[in-house]
C-alpha cells in the first residue's frame, strides 16, 4: 500500500508490478499518477487516523510505503505492531516526515555537521530568530515536500513574506518553521543510499541538482565531487540511516563546500532528483527501492553514461491539459520523456521530466533542458 501516489509512486508501482506485486495506491485526490497504474486505489485524508484504519483494515497490506509527508505517522506505529511492515520503519517515517526531528537526530543525536538552525512557531519568534542566525538565511516549513514553502531571506524586511510563504507551503497541521544559516556551497548533491535488511548499505553514484523556489529543476549524475568528499558523504549517510533502521532507498542531501560535507535533509524513499536514474543506470531508484524492501539481491549498480534530468513545469492553472512538442523533444538521440499524468496543473507544478544521456554531464544537462523547453502544457 502506497500512502501518497504521485510521480515517484507511479514509477515504484510499475517496478513492483513487474515483479508480481499487487499495489494499492492511496492519496487525497482521485486519479493521482500512481492510481493510473495500480491494481486498486483509495482516496482519503492521510491525516485522518480513521481513514487510515479503514483502508488498511480493508486491504490488509503486507507493506505500507509512505511517499509523502502529510501522513498521521503515529498511526503507522500501530500498524507495525500488528505485523505490517512499514518502510523503512514507523520510527524512521515519524522522524523524517518532520525536518525538526531528523535535524535533531543528525546534529544532536549523532554529532553530524549541519547548517546552524533554529525554530519558530510565530512571526515574532521568526523575526527574532532570523536576527540570531544572521542574513541571508533559509526558511522552510518543518513539514513539507519538494521544496514547498522554502525561501532565502536576504534581510529583515523579507522575514514576514518568508513566514507567510512557509506556512502556506506547510503540509499537515504544522505551524512551525526552521531557519537555517545560508551555506555558500559549491554543489548540492543527493546520495541515493540503499539500506538492505541483511546486506551492507550501498550507494548510487552521487547526483548533483539545481533548485529554484526550493524545488529541483535539474539533476545530473555523476556529480563532480572528490573521492574524499564522496567517502565523507557515504559515512554520514550510513550513520544516519543506520540510526533510522529498516530497509529501502534514502535520498540523503548534502551541501558540498570547499572544506566540508554538510548534511542537509533526508527522504526515506525514492528522491525526485533521482529520476535521472530512469535513464542513467541498469537499476533505477524505484527498482532499487523495491529490491531492498523485498530483500532481493542487488548484485551491482552500473551507470551507463553521464545523464541528466530537467523538469517540465506548468505555468497556468487548468483542470484540462494536453502537451505539445513531445515529438520534437524525442527527435534528439538519447533523450526520453516522462509525463506524470497529473489531472490538473497550477503554476510551477511539476508535470513531467526529460531525461538525457551524453558523453559528459554538461552535454547531458544541455540536452535535457533543451528537450524540456520544447514541451508546452496547453489549456484545453
């Protein structure tokens, strides 16, 4: 049972069905991407304990796999006690669905280097805290996904706008934000970390990514970091995921500076920047997640070539859309397109990605961005 049925859940569903699994896709709205390919679907509020109880009792899943943050995570522990496997674990899901808990675990519990940070639950608290952290700083809701509600605050005059944006972008019933020091990084990376039940933790080649408005716009693999930086990132990722337990793929994000590898965030599931693996690897991140969850062997991970992804964004609100330019995008060799099948659009909503391979990551990025620019979302 998938709790959350977006584009990541859709690709995971396809991978699961190819190995004979039955998938129930659950989300808060009908016809979500994963529902279009799943065996069964349910539309509920995942913040409702009663709704969660009803669909779990109805379907009796062997595995519950959360895909989004807006879930009543306390209920997952109850399901786990009944013998249902929660991925990666109910504890891990509870920690990682909230930025404050995972940050405290990494920084205070494990001694991992993170950005300097503090919290606020009111505008007045945020104004005072932002002054203590210093400007510029980064403000995020403690509970959100895909960068929603995140902004960089340059000075005190921008604090109120950032507070309102963070609260609007918060998922669930949280009214809490985290204020972080701004890290002058050379590159941001995602290290896809595969934690297995009875085998060592393994990694995909590091993925670089570029964000706007707190949401990823491009990703590329491999990211150009030094062997020492990669070793440090792998050690930190292993330390944090070991503390969380369970099995599955984790998207562990880092800031890489000239002198440090700094832990940023962690998602206990396939990562949006990892969609590049749909073209770059012999086993994509969704297949790796499935194998780790089911305890199946992962003999090797092979990267075929430098590769990149670029997002296809909506610019308007519409509940009836179609795409033009897909044929043009696919005219370029080693380019592919994934349209997610979301039933409606809104400004900056991610509606698909283009994927590209090339001789270098720079060429792959250019091909992916060019392909994405050829695709237009049209209101019927």
